[in-house]
């Protein structure tokens, strides 16, 4: 129900979002590492995977 008047003089519907490409870590480059606490190592140990050299 809300609208906003834009720079071009037109009125557009106002959409409110919690996450956008301006704030999402993937797009801003501030993404955190997924491997915290040795998750990869635990996975490898669980399935007995060995790295090939």
C-alpha cells in the first residue's frame, strides 16, 4: 500500500526487504568461511576419506 516518489518524478510501489544484493554477504564479499570447528575433518573421518597427494 506504500509508494515512493523516485528521482525521475514517477511514483512506484515501495517494497521492503530484509536482505538485498547491497547487504547480502555473498555480494558484498564479506562471506564467512563455512568450515568452523573442523566440520570438513569430521566429515572425512566419518566416511574415512583420505586426501590424495
